[in-house]
């Protein structure tokens, strides 16, 4: 069993920022990431463009130069990968943390590859692992996906896109432009108000001109192999269908947080509790960082406003070590 002073769970942008800050302050640290470097970004749509401009995604003021003001996924992969490799950060990839238990003042961290002990832990596991399901029969069919990758796949196909936020709108527009016959299924009365201000008019115009079909105030009753049954305000409707992209958001792994013993509160106990000055949770020496801090409100934290967590956490750790 290996003792590391600080274990950081999750090698996303914020976990990496924590590792970099620890390294600069001579803290013995290890990042443990269950996938490749910045796994969530790696799994984003291949043509995805960030809504933040590149300087807002920078870690530790290391310049992020992109072709356009708002970088694309592959530029972000390049940026964060170079931070890890150029700074030779300690990161174990493709290693999943299964449990964190505290005994006396020491954390026991079990992964699918080994066991570690540490004095401090940062949980920076994001929210991209667990999709919000639509709970309709047929959701488990292979034609249904909660992750969108490449529009080429859907050319000449009847594609239903469920949802009305950024991910759903981007997918609908892109697939329509690559030759898919797109139908949007929207639970509410309109396209989401948080959709990027430069994209929202585009989708509304495509719907109004009939290039993309949209059903508002509509949910899915059942998904079948070649059709879907909709529940619309005018009653049930069956439409022909080849593929479904259910892009209805994602949720942090609350079960993992619960098992660690992190207090969750709020309606339905879905918001992790932490000290806003230090990011420390109710568990002494265990911190939260990055977008996971928002709990169910996954729109609260982004890279641009949570990258600061790294410095707050390392400052708190150094103060404890010194005192
Ligand atoms: C489509 C999309 C577009 C976005 N665009 C922007 C944008 O333009 N600007 C912006 O600021 N933000 C944006 N965000 C939000 C935010 O940038 C991302 O969610 C970002 O990845 C958050 O960084 P993070 O390090 O907190 O979490 P993540 O990047 O999600 O990193 C968490 C990491 O933890 C790993 N992990 C999880 N569980 C375990 C475990 N048990 N053991 C080991 N590793 C584990 C995961 O594999 C993952 O790599 C976007 C989000 C999405 C979904």
C-alpha cells in the first residue's frame, strides 16, 4: 500500500488544476483518473465548440491559444494534455476509485487497480458519467443514446432529439445539416432560455421554416424499434424513427459521494455541502472541486468559475500542514 499526501480523484480540467497547484507547492500528490486525460472532454461531441473563450478555460494563466475565440474540443484536449505532459504531472489513467474511507486521520482509497492511503483527498469527479434518463420503455434499445458524438452517423436517418438545452440543440442543428431528418421532442413549451444566444435564433428559425420538426409540451411514452410513441397535448402520436438521442442532461454520482460520507442537502438531498472559503467538506481534510460542487444544478459551475478551487484547496492544505 502506497501513502500519498494528497490524492485527487478525477483528471478533468479541475483535477489537473489541483495537481498542478500541488506540484508547484511541493505537495506529494497523485491524480487518479478512470479514463484518459480529461475523460469528459474526450467524450464530448467531436465538433463541439466551447461557449467560453479560451482564456477563460486556462489553468494557472498558462496561455490557451485557439484558432477562434471559443475553442473546439480537439484544441481543449491538446491544451490540457500538454499541461499534464509538459509539467510531468503525477496521474494514473484508466484507474477507477471505488471507495474512500477514513480511519482515524488517514484516508483509505481503493481503486480497481490497488489501494492507497492519503492525508488529504480532493473529489473532482464532475457530472458527465450519469445521464438523466427519460424513463420510457425502450430506452435501453441500442438505437437510444444519451451521448452524441458524430453527425455523419445520422445522415439519411430519422433522428429524434430529446431535450431543448445546448447539447440537444447543437446535436439537432448539426445532424440536420448533415442530412438527418430531425425531430425535437421538448418537454417544455419552448427551446431552453439558456441555449447560447448566438445559436438559439438558428434553431428557432429552422423549426419555424419546417426544416426541423419540433413537438413542444411533449414526452415520450415508448420507444419501439422503428417508431416512438409521443404524449403530446393533443394526445398520443406515433412517429417513424431510426435513432433517439436523449440529451436531457447529466447528474453527479451522488451514490459515490454518499458512500464517502459527504453531507448532501437540499430538496431530495442533492447538493453536496462544503465550506465556500476552503472547499472542505464535512469530512476533515476531504475537499470538493470543480463542477461537482453544484450538485443537481449542473449549470452553476464551469471550468471558468471553478478553476479557482485548486488554489483555495492547496492554500487550505498548506495552512493545515504549517499550523
Ligand atoms: C457539452 C458540454 C459543454 C461544456 N462547455 C463548457 C464551456 O464552454 N465552458 C466551461 O467553462 N464549461 C463548460 N462545460 C462544463 C464544464 O466545463 C465541464 O463539465 C468540465 O469538464 C468540468 O471539469 P471538472 O474537472 O470539474 O469535471 P470533469 O471534466 O467531468 O472531470 C471529472 C473527471 O473525473 C473522472 N472520474 C469520475 N469518477 C471517477 C472515479 N470514481 N475514479 C476516477 N476518476 C473518476 C471522470 O472520468 C472525469 O475525467 C461544458 C460541459 C458539457 C457537458
